[in-house]
């Protein structure tokens, strides 16, 4: 490098340019150009700085009188480090003030950055090596580099023609990019396109360092977008393509080339882990063929490769296409094998992946078949990990989703999972509690587990949790208590604990799912409670609250409320109160629904409410008969049963019988009267009987008239 090519930059006033090893001088304007190109736009700077900086080629830059560029709204921080003091005295005053607050290492690092700016190629390399001797993970040392324009120099060095300069710059950037502000600054300085370009170059050392730096910087949202725009994701996916021999052999058994290949896979996996936080990136990664490569990396004996790979898998497992791919590629067996690892982070990633995938029955069966339930319950039982809430939440979440399978529940029973889960009901973490109660709600669908829950003291703990405010937790508690209410002894205990009142109060919750599950839970509670009619009336405003929920726009809520009304209305006094609250008119407003679940429970509610006073005639006057007859065309036999029950009650009114006959209900009833469902048979026969009686009376009157 000749003298004219050097940058005469004073530390603290430097513009961050460097012309080392034939590299280009890059300033704030060019950084903008890089980011603009990555976003498909152009700023027209053509490599020239915003204040008239010299173009690439080694011209001398006069930065002392340059005005700082205006801040942009496209980036997180200003691109410039060119702001200067108004005078040397002011600068010296600032330096003396700063010297009282920072260690000497701060100034030593700034001197090294000055050498990088003003020195020749050799001086730059030496300065980079000396920088590496410092602990660049500390905030003060990172600040020292940033304050004197060192980031601009390091980013510029990425375009150098000298391999050592680029490698040194990448080595420093990969360490200091753990700092959030520095990540944003690297993005603003146009570092992402340069890093992506390096990943596609042949030098393995450069690829490794560039991928590691991307892994840090991509934790910034804008960086993730820029990597995708610069087509960096397919290049990073290519780094994962390592032969199985490298993955299965210990590091000391590998050749130098194989070690580098392994390191590339590790760095690429780390970068993709950060990038996978973006939905668009996940889709592009899938199209780039990442799934089989991740499946291969999971079989590795190298924990530093498996952890980022597993992190990427659990991030991507939130999408249905990845869940299917994880199952079909047989990754579940490898994921389960890592649950016994000593690495807690790896355990958490594996548990989280199972949590997301096990909603599918095939995946949950594979977890059981590969022996995954034992380590999951073991994590929940292990008191040494109770403080690790993320791991505990992931493990209990995985148990929850696996418990949806009856075969898995039987296996969990052998492992005494319910007893373990009850012990966790005292945890203070809402996510852990939500998953624990969710798992219990699946297990107590079976009588033996309802008894275990009661004997272990789980019901008082669950009732106490009804005072919480976390919506997903309240949903799961309502689901659990709904199952417990079918057990007479558990129901007696719930009455003693005033659980029904607390469940009823959930109907006031603003979350529709909480409202719905609370209404579902009330059905068995009211049905099995002692003197339930009086109990319901003892709650002030309870029936008015239930009727008010019929105004909801959520069909799931409406279905649950109709089911609750069907149960409440079996008590005549409660039915009287419901009628006073205009329940008939509100039920009539819902009859045109096409939702089968709502049809089923709406018909049941109408069947329960119709017998009181003039409700049958009122339902006919509101023209509900013909729409209800239309429910018989449904393919759902449960809809047929409740519809037939409603029609039987409505047919007590002669005018309704005429309307039913005109609506063509008879052929449907003749078919359902032969059903194996006894309730459906009786209701269909009763409706036909009423229609036939009316027809006979009409014939008698006609004969008498003649």
C-alpha cells in the first residue's frame, strides 16, 4: 500500500474509512446503498459518502469539516460516526471528563482502532490481532470500538482483498455483535449484504465467521429481512450439508477439513436458528430443503451442532408443514433421544418441539413408542429443575399434548404422572400452571385419574387457581373441573369449596374461550349438584348473566351457553326466571345457524324451555319450527337426537304440527324412528304421534261437518 492510499483519519474524528489491501473505502452513504439494494431500492450515491467523501481508489478524505448526516427512519441508529467537536478544546474537555469514568483498556482499544484506520495493511492486521487479546464481550470494550468509529472500519474491511484483514474483522465482529446496539449499527452500516456475500465464497474460515456474525445480528428484525432479501437463507442452508461420518465421529478423530465442515454446519445452524423467528424465513428455509438436513444433524454426537439445530426445529415446529415433515422424516425418535442429555437448553428445545408437534396423534404415538414419556415425566419430577421455568413449561406442555391419546394416558398412569403434576400446582409461573392443568384435564377424562386427583388434594388447589387472571390457565381449569364434576365424591368436595360460584363468575371474563369452557363446566356441575335448582337461584344475577351471553357472536360460546340453559331449564322455577329474561326470543334469533355444534345444543335448549307456559306457542309465532326441521338434514346423529326432542315438544301445539307437516318433517321422522338411539326413537315417535293425533281430529271434524 502506498502513502497516497492511506486514510489520514484522527481518532475520535474518523469517518470509519479504510483502504487496506486494495479494499474499497466505504462510508455511511455506501452503507445506505447496500441496504437500499437489499430492499430493492437505490439511493443514487454510487459509493460516495453523504458529505462528499472520496470514492474508492484511495483519495484522501477530509472529514474534519463534514456535517453529520441526518438520521434516517429506516434503521435503528444513525449510520454516521462523523460528528465532530466544535473545537479541539471542547474535545479535550470531553476526553478528560470521560477518562474519569472508564478504564485504561478503553483508551488502548481506541488507539488500536486508530492504527487500523491510519496504518498500512500490516498495521491493520496487527491491530486486529491485538484487539482479539482483549475481552470483547464486555460492554465497555464494545463501547470503545463503537465510540471511535471502529464499527465502520470493521465493516469496510469485509470488502478488503486481503484474506487476513477480512478474517480478523469477522473475528472481532462475531464477538462484539452480541451487543444489541452493535447489531443494529452493523445493519445500518450495510454489513448484512457483505456478510451474505462472504457466506457464498470458497474460504471456509470466512464462511464460519460470517455465519456466526449473522447468527448474532439476525436477532434484529430488520437484519432477518435483509438476509432473506439478499438471498442468504439458501446459502446458509447449504452449510448444513455435512456427511454422516463427520457427524458420528468424535472431533479428535476428524481431519482438519472435516472439522471445518463441522464448524460450518454449526455456524450455519446458529444463523438459521436466529433467522427462524421470521415466518417468511421459515417458509423459505423449508423450500430450500432444510428439513432433511436438520434430520441428519440431529443424529450428530457433537452437542454444539445439535443445540442450534434443535433450536431451529422447535422454532419451525409452530407451522403445520414443519410438524408434518418432522413426523414423516422420523425426527421424533432423535428428538426423544436428546431428552436425556445433560444439556438443559437442549432438553428444553426438545420438549418444546414435542409440545408443538404432539397435537398430531401419529407424532404423540411416536413419542410413546420411542420412550419419550419417561424422560418428560422425569423432568417434571426433578426438583433440581424447578427454577428453570422454561424447561418445566416445555416438558409439562409436551406431557399435556401427548395425554390426548388414551394409550399415552395409560403409560402416564404407570409413571404416576398425575401425582407428579399435582405437586406442580403450587408453582407460581403461569405458563407452567397452564400446561400442568392442561395435562391433568386430559388425564382426568378417565375415572381412575379423577380419584387420584381427589385423593392427592388436587381439587382444592385447582379451585384456588380459579382466582387467577391468566385466560389459558382458566380455560384449562374449567375443562378439568368439568370432568371432575362427573365424579360424585369430587362434586361433593367442589360444592364444599364453593367451586360452582367461582366457575359461574368466569362467565364475566372478557375472553370468549374462558366463557365457553366455564359454561361447559357448569353443565355437569348443575346436573350432579345436590338441590341444584336452589343452588343456581342463590347466585345473584346468575341466570341473567347466562341469558345475556346469548348475544355473543362466537358460536362456541353460544353452543356452551345453550347447553348450560338446557341443563338449568330442567328446574321449573329456573325456567320461569329464564323466560322472564326473554330467553325464548333470544333462542329464536339463533335458529338459522349452520353450525352443527350450535344446532345440537340450541335444539336441546329449545326442548327444555318449550314446555313452560306459552313458550311453545311463542316459538311457533317467532317462526322457529321450519328452520329447526331443516336441522334433520344434518349428517350428525347428535343433531338429529336433540332436534327430534325439540320437535316433540313443539308439536304439542297444533299450529306447530301443521307447520312441521308442511315443512316435510314426516319422512325424516319415519327414518329416525328406526334409529338405535333410544332417545331419538322416543322423540321421533312422540312427534309423529302428535302429528297423527292432529290429523285424526281433523278427519273427525271433517266427517262431523259432512
